């Protein structure tokens, strides 16, 4: 039996993420935890995020979980969701704010793109990049599948090999990233029906 920790630092859609994991991994242990020991002892973890990145980073630092999270991210499979994806990068225009610097790049705000609405909210297609199309987390998910988004900022990876998927919304932006044991999405898999549950199921099986 594996143990999964949804990192509770006071921000994020924790219960929805946990319920999605419980649905696809009924034989495993899913924990929502604000304890360093749980992060250090788990088999894999999910870093969610909701709201503003400066608030998320401030809460994470205040929680006392930062060092444990950084150590776990060196080896354990880690799934970042929404602002949990943005936090993996070096810095954000929002605030501005410093990130965790686990991936090189920055987080940018959508520009003025009338008549498009900001935040980008609702269903949109996600297209795995050619280099990431065979990534285990895309297994069984058709290219161009719809996922649910709620965001005003997007990541710009410095290394194009880390881009795992893109989406069109006025511009073509990065909607998923990957590197070694890290995978992260701008969209919310837990709000994305069958395709989202399949991504969580793939995360459960992933052996990077």
C-alpha cells in the first residue's frame, strides 16, 4: 500500500484533490496533512494551490513545511496543481513573488486580449507536446481532451523540454510541465471529469 500526501499549507482545493485520489486509489492511503513527518514518509505527494501566488508562498513558508517539501521533491513523485504548478518556478509577476525554483522559468500574467475574459475560467483543450506525448501521465488521455481552468497567470518555462502540454487562449500557453519525478498542471484535474480522474490514476501508477 502506498501513501499519498496532499500538502496542507492553508491554501488549495484540498478535499477535492483528496477525494479524486481516493476514488482512483482505493487500496492506498490518502492523507491531507500539514505535518513535515507525513511529507517525509509518504510515497508521493500533491501540491495544490488556489488564490494568489504571493499568499501561497507566504503560507507555505509560515507552515514550516518548506524544507520538507523541497527535500521530498528531490526524489518523490510530485504532482503540482494550478498555483501548485506556478510555485515550482523561480518567480512570478504576481506580487511579484519568488517561487520554489524547482524548475527554471517565470510566471506571467495574461495580457489585454479583448474580447477574452481574464481570469481564464472554464473548459479548454489540452495538447501534449510532441516530446511529452508518451509521458505516463498522458496514458489513456486523448490529445485535445478538455480540462477545467481557473487562472490569470501562466508559466513560461526557460527549458522547452519541460513543457508537457499547451493550450490556446488568445495565446498558446504552457498548461502542463514535467521533469524527472515532477509533473504539474495549470488546470484542475479534480474538476475535469473522466480525463482528470485518469490523470490522477496515472499519477498513482507512475514510477519515474
